C-alpha cells in the first residue's frame, strides 16, 4: 500500500476516540486538543476515505463508520500490544543522542 493512501494517524486516533467515547468533547479532552481540532480531523478522515463516518444530526457512528471502526480497533489493539511489549528504556546505540551540545555562533 502506498503511503499516500494511509490516513494521518492523528485522524485515526481521533476517530477511534470519538467513536469509543461517543463524545467530541470527551475525545478532545483525552487527546489534549480542542473540539474544533477533533471536528477538523474527522472531516479530514471522511474526505480521505470518501464516506461519512458519523451522522450529522446526532454524531452517531454510521454503518460505514462502524465497519471502519472494526478495522481501526484491530490496528490500535495491535499497536497497544506492541507498545506494552517495548522495553522501558531504548537499547544502547538506538540512535538517540546521549548529549546535546550547542555552539554560540551568530
């Protein structure tokens, strides 16, 4: 799958949170963003997919949204399992700098 066909991860996380919590404001609180950002991300994902994921009158999940949520739920569950299995500290030599230096030059 080409990368341009993959929706932005922020949009996927937002969609999953809104669908799970059934609230834009609670999803915004959980994600530490504004309700406007949540709405924008949902519209962006819907535009990317070409379907309405939520009803406009009551913001309930549509049948397309429910089908997509099942797919996203599997993906987020896998990501959470991977994250839990990751070591608490990165292994030595993983590319993270051990020291930062800055030179004064203008």
